[in-house]
């Protein structure tokens, strides 16, 4: 087993003990075969030998899952022996869509920046900002206006690139960012409803355009037959 894919010290993971899922579990130390985690005292009642499942983001692909067993506990800290290899848990059931929505980037000790969404899912967003200094792994707060509703959540920059605007004319550099986040179910439902509503509208518009095109073709065929 290799721990190279496991989040570094200070990161947050989910811990599923079969009865409940604990969020905001902090990684204290990672070695080749074990990890030490810090839990809130109220959730620290895990016993040695308990089988657990750990989860953490894997970018737009989904999230990693890793099985382990509790080796020992010390107050609110637990040592877990990792079993097997991390696996990707695909998030194919999470809808993706949108584009053009306003997004606010908030970072500690930095001015707030407004950008535009390229696409959005329940666990990630790709957005463009004016030339701004961003680095992969940087933490932030993102706020999005989705129709009449607003969602906001802490996020981590997963991929950052500097690109130059080409359309309609060559323009200044812009920053493209893919950020990942863990959503609570209430906000996930807002995003899901919003994206599915856009997809439904797009399908209706496509069907209407196809019907108009078919009608025009039939009319042209009728005129040609006269």
C-alpha cells in the first residue's frame, strides 16, 4: 500500500464508521501504512479494530475512498492502519452544467474578485477571473448566484492556468480555475435543481429548433413539388 495519494497533514477527510459519516476530520500525520486523525471529542468513541472508510476529493473525477482499521485511540486522536489501495468513487450521478453565472472569490488578506462560471457540478466549479494570483491547493470561499438563490462554500483550488482571451479578439490574460468542494446536501440540491432546470430548458429549445427546421424543410419540399 502506498500513502502517496492520501491528503497531507492538516487536510480534512470524511470518516465513515458504518453507522455515521464524520466530516471535518483533520489529518495529523501520514506514514507509509498508517494515518493519525483528529476528531471532535464527541465523535472520538471508536474502538480498536473498528473497520472504517475514509474519503477525500479526487478533483472533478469524484473522490478517493480508502479502507482502514482503527489501530489505537488516544483521547480525540486515532491511528488507522490503511488497507489496500485508494479507489476512485465516481460522481457520475452529479449533474454538470451552467455557465456565465457570477462567482465571488473570497480569500484571507486578499481583495475579493468577481469571475464568471464556465461549468458547475455539485462538487466542483470551473470559472474564469481577471489575471489573479492563484495556486493549486489554495483555500477560499466561493459564492455563486444561481437564479434567485445564493450558495456559498469553502473550496480548494484543484487546477489553475493562465490563458489569453482569443475571442472575439486577442485580449488580456485571464485565470482559469477548477475548484473542488464538499457540499452540504441543502446546497447540493440547489445546484442540482438549477443545473437540471438549465438542461431541461436547453432540450426544449433544441426540440423547438428541430421542429422549426423540419417544418421549413417540409414547406420547401412542398414548394419544389409544385
